[in-house]
């Protein structure tokens, strides 16, 4: 190809690479990265996104509540894999609504950041047809240049981007991923479709010697996954039966369904099984036999893992019990990657 990093601030066009994509084969396989290719979803959220936000907004006094809610939306629900700003809006809205959190906030004289600011930014992007990215957030900052709250949000998001590569490089691809990519690339074009920033994606695929299998990287700066796949289909003129999405989130499934293409799930917690089975599925796909009845078996198992009921809305909910359910996961990540980091253990 070869692929290269694109500085959209200089080119003025964050979608340059997707526009320059060239079809080389009759089939297209669109693959997510975080939680799909590599087991880094929990690490990125628990070690970077969440503690950075609590530090920026001084929310450590409600750490157990913030982590519980943020982890639900980013990792353990149908919202898994959402754009960071969408997930943050959902997290703040839930915290604003919870009576138990309101009581602690009142007693400790804290302030939950206004979810309305995130909602306004999302609305700004929708009206201007911008992707939900730091580039768009900088444009939003420029329209409200004296609004400190917007600059603080921008600073947090930029800090996340600076830390992600440091954490990311320590996570290895799942077993059988490289072998699968090699087989797939012989018969199909491979596109990375993700809501992660471009530079982070490029660095990961390059550093693990997987970039050679990829024809194009579609990132956070290039719009939603639905839009990315729509554009790839259009540019490559692929028949719908010749396109398959591989992903670990409901957003990946949605991107496939809205584009009327095939979907193969990497079920959270069973990722290595998914990459073992991909060879048989890929053969069916090439033969035009991977249809609704085939993928439905996989999708049913996939949807059983991702819930749409927050634990705090369960009648039997106990916050201490709920927080402890994921405590070993948090503890193991901190012990391995940030042993001196701040983490509440109950």
C-alpha cells in the first residue's frame, strides 16, 4: 500500500485515507480492534479513561460509583465500544439521576460535571456533519473560546490520547489473530473500523506487525462505524453479500445490520474461541453460505453477554456487591500495569 499516519490537522481532511482506499479483491472484511483483535478494552477504560476523568474533575470521593457506571456503559452493556463522548454522556446522566450518588455529592459538597455540555458537543457535530473526535472538539472549543468547561473536557480527551499508546503497546493480540488475518487477506480486502483515534490504531497494528494485512484504517476521525462501512461499500462497489463485519460490540453488529452485510461476533470472554472458529466461517462467507441462519447462532450468544439493564436498576441491587464483582479485574490490571496507581478496594 503502504499505510501511513495522516495528520488531519495539516491536511484539513480527516477522511483522506478512506477516500483514497482502493479495492483489490471481491470481498471486504471490516474488523474492529479494541476488544476484538486485542484484549485491551478493560485496560484502557479502567487504567486510563476513568481515573483520568476522576482526576480532572476531582470525583475520587465517588470512585466506586463512577467506576461502576462507567464500566457498565463502556465494557459490560450493549453500549460497549461506543465513542468516548457518547459513553461519557451516558455515564454522567446516570450519575446525575441516582439518588444514592446525589446524597454523597451533597454531603461531600461535590459537583457532577454537566452532561449537557457533552450533549451540546454531540449536537454540534451532528449539525455540522463532524465526527465525534478531538479535532471536532477543538472546533467546538473555538466557538466557545472563553468557556473553561469546554477546554477542560478537551484537555481530558487529549490526555487520554497521550496515555493510550503507552498502555496499548503492552497488550498482545489474541491467539490465532495473526494467522486469521493472513488467511483472510489472501481472499479479501481488510479494513480496520473503529472509534479509536487513527494514530493509536496505526501504531498498534504497525508495532505488532499486522499492518501488512490491512488495506485501510477507518478511525474515530472518520465518522461512525455505520458510515465507515457505508463508504467502503460504495467506494469498493462490493455486493452486500461480499462484506462481513467482525466485532465485539453492539455497535459493530449495528454497523453490519444497517449496511445489510454479514456479521461475525467476537464474544467478550470467549475471544480465543471466536478466532479459532473464524476459518470455517470465512470459508462459508466466501462460498456465499454465511447467511442469516448461520450468523444468528453466533449473534444470540453474543447478545446474551451484553445487557441493557444497569445493575443499579435491578430491584435486588447492592452497590457494595456490584462494585466487588469487578474488583478482581481492576486489581489485576493495576497490579500488572500501574501498581502504584490509585484504586479503591472494598
